[in-house]
C-alpha cells in the first residue's frame, strides 16, 4: 500500500515539529495498510532512526551517473522553499515522492538541516575521501536538486562548508533571493566555489 500524497504532504508539514512528526509516523506504523511492503520498510527504517538515532537510514549525498556525473543534495520541496510561487503549481520535485526512499531521504536531510548540520559536513568529508573522489582536483556538486535554502542560517552554513572545501565546484538554482540579499547587505563574503543560478517565477524576482 502506497503512502498517499495527502499523507506525505502532512508528514512534510510536520517536519519542523519533531514531537508531532514522530507521533504521526507511529500512527502510520500501526496501520496495516502502511506497515508492510516497500513503504512500510522505509517508514520503519526512518522511524527507528528518528526515535533512537544511530546510523543514518539514507545517504545524505547522491553520486550522479554517466549522464549527470556530479554530487547532489536535496531536501523536501515546498516546505523548504520560501521563495516559491508559480512553481508550486507544477513542482517536478513532488513527482519523485512516488519513490519512498526519495521522500524519506529528503525528510531526513531536512531534519539534519534543522538540528545537525555538522553531520552533513561530516558526510560530505566522507564522500570526498572515497576512492571515486579522493584524487579528483575538482568535484562538481549541485546543491538542492530538490528543496531550497529556507533561512539565512541554512545559506550561511552551506557557504561556510563550501568555503572549507575548495575542491568542490558547487552550483544551484534558488528562489530564496531574499536570503542572498540579506547576507550580502550584511557584508557576508560568498565563497568563489559557489555559483548561483537565478530561478525565475518566485516571490523575490524583484530582487
């Protein structure tokens, strides 16, 4: 039995209320419709981590394929997209939610962004030390295939992490232009290894 879009949307809205989120996920576990099969497997895996901690249930970063050979990071769309406007009507990221591993992976990353950004930094360091990347002079990285910068703290955390990893060539699309503007006006120096692609159709196009 698949988790409906209605259920996934409710989970996404509860992401920033951890107590309520865990409570709701546990009610899903007791429902026979959701406790078995692929959805049940990923649901149980995620709830166990959320409740008890330990090894991350999903990879924080994804390694691309031959067609798109770069690292990527994603979080939940919509709830992490303060600048979203027109794109809410046709958000392609939501189509990925039909795969439970994709949805729960984005959910995990969103929670890490809120409470444990240091883990994201540690996971990036692990990736850079793997056989695939350890001898690579430049590593292309798309920051936010899904989701966006939610707060200035998120943006600053990422920029400082990228600054500390000059081997990483990062880029991304964003509609959170207000956050970039706020940091810029505050005198923040953005790292040279991040390139912002302005994404049209958002609330802050006027910036």
